[in-house]
């Protein structure tokens, strides 16, 4: 059995690391230094089919395990994740080297993984069906839940381990086997994390590194039965269409361009501090990052001044150094940010801070945290997902205008408000067109509450009860324990044909 090594292209079919059949290889480089980190393979038909075959065989055994025993195994998995400190440090280090996430944030991500397995272990054990009030005496009428079979998990680079655990935990708890297709940029840390799963049934979980072709093969396979996807709108559409053509259920989280409203009732010191994290956490490479700011005129200048002061204090550097702002994941990602900022400036926006590659970081894909004011509707940054460290600020006359403009977007993932006015908070919760609304505390999630978007931001939900339902199907069951001939069965009595309908 091979052991994990960064320089060896591998795939994982529990409990073994295997050399890929594919000869398509990709080098991985540190986005902060451009130094080589390792090598991955890009899975082809043989690699995908091997994982599919192993998963289907394992799932037939996994689904037979009773709910209590299955929960115990998931709790044991959670224990392993919590106790494997050195392994987690190596996963976090690889995450930093692959995509630039500051090391403390990578460790923080891993710290949130075990609880989700515990949550779904108990959720699936507790909620196994429903007994309905009967429609006929002597009939036991109920619904039961069953797994789909094999689920595919197509992951993003920004939270490669946590978001994987969100859907894998729910799917395993529901009785499925899982195949993970990690983001190309975070394949090494995902492969290393797979070591946690070796106590589970052989073949129950696999990791097939690859690109868009690999994902297509997994989605299109007749041996996979449900899909969870997180990524761009374009890729999410393609996955959703492919699933629809096969009547295959899917959960699509396709990103957004989240609005953040600063009310005249906002606690400005708190709002400025919160805005820094909402806009620049992970260099703005979070689906729920605040990108479009709508600041009421009365507090606009004061808020911008406080926001800029805190932004200028952020440290830019390698994720293994003392820094808050690491590199962007790739040159292409940074080029998009530069394009959107340049477009806004060319159309009259004002640069408050940032807007450039840091002079002391000429190597790597760094970009300074940037604040723009004077943003108007003709600027592309209001209509595209920037996915970088840029806050685009629009001055608005009042709260109502802010809500109207916040909703004027094809996206609807999350939305935030800073205000101490209860009426505004309640209005925001009701009127903002988004799957999640935060008041005075952006970016928070909760294992027990559904995560997902409206409009072009996605379909379905992760987390909460809905996150479990995404990976199991219902079956209505009617049992008459004392069989008898029903009066509505054929043939009809003669008087039925002459009975007055009234």
C-alpha cells in the first residue's frame, strides 16, 4: 500500500493510496512564492470507474448497518479527527502551501470538521421517518428514508476540508458511500485528510483528483446517484444540467456577490471591524464575502474612514508568516480582480486604499486589500463576482434604497446589515433576497441551520435537516395488518352508477 507523499501523484480508495491510471499530471505551486509544492494526477475513466465500483460495493454493506452502530462509527471518526493533531497540522500546512490560506485559519477550518460528523450521526439516528395519521382504519401509514447509493462531492479550493465534511458527513450518515473530487488547487491537503477515514469500510470513501473532465465523468456515471457541488455559477449550471438529464438529485452552491448594508443606526466601530473580516477574510475568496457595500449617506464618510484605517493595518504575507492577507489562489484569479478594479476606476470610482500589487511582494499572486467608493451601476464590479480583496462602496440615501440595490443582483447567497434599529433588522430579514441574512455578525454558519442561496447562487441546502435530506430519498409505506376487501375496490356495486352525485 502506498503512503501519501506530495511528489507522487495518487488517488485514494479507502484505505489505500494508489497510483492513478491516468498519465495526465499537474504540478502544484505555492501561490505566495511560486515554489513547487508537489504533483497530482488528473483522473480519467479508469480512475473514476475504480472508485465507483468500490463505492457501490461498500455502500451495499454500509446501508445494512443499523443507525446506532453507524452513528457510533461516525463518532469514532470524529474522535480520530480531533485527536490527530500532527496529521491536522500537516493538512493545514499543505492547505497554506497550496492555496495561500493563513495557517491559523487552516487549523481553524479543521477544528470545525469533527462536530459536523457528530451532528449528522445523531440527526440520522433520531430522524428516520414519520408516522402519519391514517386515512383508513387498520392501515399503518408512514414514510421511511433510504440512501441514494453513491454521492459525488465536487469541492472548491477556499474551504476544501470543511465544505467536504459538511456534505460527506450528511451523506455517510444517510447511508451512502462518497467519492470526493477535490479542487485542483487543494488536492494535496484533501488527500492527506483522507487518512482519517481509514477506519471506515473499504471503498466507502474515495478521493479522485482531477479536473473538469474528471468531474464530468463522475457526474455522468450511472454508478453515482447524487451530487454535491460548490464552485462557480458557470460550472454549477453545467453540473445541474448534467444531473437533470439523468434525474440525479444535486445540491449546487454557486457563489455570490453579497451585499453589506451600513445603516444610519449602525455601530460604526463594530461595523468597520466586521466589514474588514467580511470583505477581506481569505483575501475575499469566500462565497459569502461582502463585495457590494451600501452605506447610508449620513454615516458614509465616517464609516469609510474607520473601515480604511482598519484595512491599512492588515498584514500581507505568506500564510505561514504572521499575516492576515495571503496570496490569491492563482494568477487568473488576481487578473480578474485587477480587471474589475481598473474598470471601476476608469468609470469614475475613487480609490481609498489598496488597488495594487504590494511593492514588497512582487513574487506570488498578492493583491492589497482594496476599498473603492463612488461605485455606480455601470461598473462591472457590481454585477460580477469579484472573489478577491475588494470592497465596492455605493453611497445611498436611506435604508430602503440600500435594500433595493442590494437585491438588484442575479446572486442571492448571503446578505449582511449593521444596524441597532430593530425594525431595520426585521425588515432586512424579510426583504433581502438571499438564502442567509446576518445582522451585526457576518459570515457565521451553524451546523443545525441550512446553508445555501437563492437565484443564481444555487439549488438545495447544506447543513441542518435539509442537508441530510439532500442525501436520502423518501418512501411512503402503507401496511394493512388485517387484510380485508375494501369497499372502493373493483367491481363497483350496482347502486354506485345510479347514486345522486349531490
